[in-house]
C-alpha cells in the first residue's frame, strides 16, 4: 500500500477532480431510474473518493486537495445549471410552439423557471460535492500522514 502514498505529482490532483466531475455527471444519468437517494449516495461517494485520492495518492497537501475539490464542485454546479436550465427552457418552448402570443409568454416563463430550477439544482450539487470532497480530502491527508509516519 505504501507504493501508492504520495506517488503522483500535485498537478495530478486536478485531474482527479475533473474525473470526479465526469463520473458524477455520468452517474446522474446511470442512476436516473434508481431513485434520488441512491443517486445522491453514489454522487457523494464519487466526490469523497476523489477527495481522498487527491490527497492520499498525490504529493498535494490538504489545502491543494481542498482547492481542487472546491473547483470541481463549482464546475459540477455550472454543468448541472446548464443542463437543467436549458432542458426546462427547451421543454417549455416545444410545448408552447404554435400557440401564438401566449406561446411566447409561456416560453419566456419557461426560461425563467429553468433558470430558477437550474440554480437550485446547482446549489444542491455544489453543496453535496463540497461536503464529500472536502471530507475525503481531510480523511486522505490523515491516512497519508499515518502511512508516511511509518
């Protein structure tokens, strides 16, 4: 196990964060039919494992790994905002097509609703990713210190 402790350079922590973002977005689609609790648990586990790996397997310290997880959480929130807001706006536009002036008003309202729900989903996604990623980074730093003390 000591072969993997602080083996990779600090910059590798950023790659781990980006992989966590991609896996989290993919897990949202993969767990769509399994229920919200299972999806959030898998999402949480991905970011916790990424935070742990960003500290344990790289030469990055706690601060660097936490910064990586904050950036990963912000990217994830931005991606989820884009997905939800554009999906809501497109759905409203499609449903109101061909109705006339009322359809234009409905399309505009759908865009506003899409923005609101996109912000809500982004905040939830960022909070989940932050808590899991920072917790994983702190746990990884503690375990790494124990391994390096041997």
